[in-house]
């Protein structure tokens, strides 16, 4: 078997280069011939995955959610897609937390050795792939607008600190949405997201019995602009309770949704900034990647496989 190890040496707060020998040792014990590739600039991980992906059985990604997102964008277009192992070394590592992956480097390496491969849906945002969430508005902008030094000092708390400043202005976007069944939604929204996850940024949470990571559907959340403090408090109550029973919050599932707006919208794709004034079509790509999970995490009813 063959693998490539893609390393982002400047991701987050962890000196991942100190663990490369440990990773290579684990893979060697599994009789996997591995080539190590270091990223130097944006999109290197995507290019590496796309160029070498069809010739290997496994891609091990060491970096943050952004680096993993690049690998996914390199892998999904391939005809023969290798499995992906993720060793998270970013600042907040939202994806790994949501998926039950360890945030400890050594434990992640152990999980890589003993883990199982499971298929996972991803999203297509006008042809660009994201792993678990595309969002705009309140708190979404914080994920990419927060200064790096603040992220490094406070981690996920930095998102909340920056997001709180947005509460003063409560910027909204007038958006019209159309789902795969032709249903339309149009209003001024302070937040919108399309996700395949039981948690979004540690702020929104969904029942694991409701969200199926392999069902070909995304969960859409829309929060309308409140007219007064009472409506705003109702939004906060609904979000904190996880019930989303406020009349200002709309939640539904769909395999495809289109967003139209006359103004430019700042989107966050897994925490990476994407700005556009064009209509946005988001589609679920069913079981698009094969990700190595710890044996203790089962996201499907289908029997898992080894790599």
C-alpha cells in the first residue's frame, strides 16, 4: 500500500514536524510506503491530493480544518478516491471535535493506526467543496475575521469575543432561497448555514438522531432579523436550548439549495472566507470522501472498512 503525508508546518499552535517520525513509524508498521509533502502556500494541499491521490491508498493530512478542506477539494474530483486520515493541528479544530476525532496529536496518530474508514457526505458551494458547513452572517464572519494572534491565545473563545461585537449592528442580508422541492424562503437574515454536522462552531447543536452524516441531505438554518430586544432574546433562548422553536428561526433538510441576493455576501466555508455577489448553489455530494475514524466512533449503519 502507498500513502502521502501532507503537512502544514505552520498550522495552529502545534509543532507537528516533531511528530512526523511517529506518523511514519505507524504507517511503516502497517506496511504502507509513505511520501511526505510539506505545504508552503495556500492550495498546496489541494494540488498534492489531486496530483498524487489516484496513485495512493491513503492521504494523511496534518493541519487545521482549512488544510483538510484543501485535501478534500483535491480528492473529490478524482475517479479513484483514497482514504483520508486527519491529524488536526489547527487552532480550534471544529471539524474534528464535531466528528469525535481526538484533538491530541499522539492519540490521533494511534487512531490512525487502529481506526476504520467511513464514508462521509460533503458539500459543493458553486463547485468548491466544503466538509461540514457553509454559513454567513452573525458569528460566521468571526470564523475568518478574527485575528490570528487572538485565535492562538484564546482559541474558540476568540470567535465568541469577535462575534459579540457584531451584536451591536446585527447586519442582515436580504436573501431568497429555493430548495430542491421548489419551496422558497425570502427575508432579511442575520444568519444562514448549510451543514452536515451535529454542531456548528460550538454555537449551534443538533440531535445526533436527526442529523445523518451519510443521508445525502444538508441541514439549513435561517435566522431572521429581530425587530426588538424581545425577539432577539427569543432567538438566543431557542439557540441555547437547541430546540430552534422560535418563529424567527427556520430549519429544514434538503440535498440542494440556491441563495440569491443583490448584495455581496461574506460566506464562511469551514472557517475559510468566500465572498460573492453571484447566486450560490449548494449541493450535497453523498459519501464523497472516505475518512479514518477511531473505532469508538460509528457514523453509519454500514459496516466500516479498513484501509
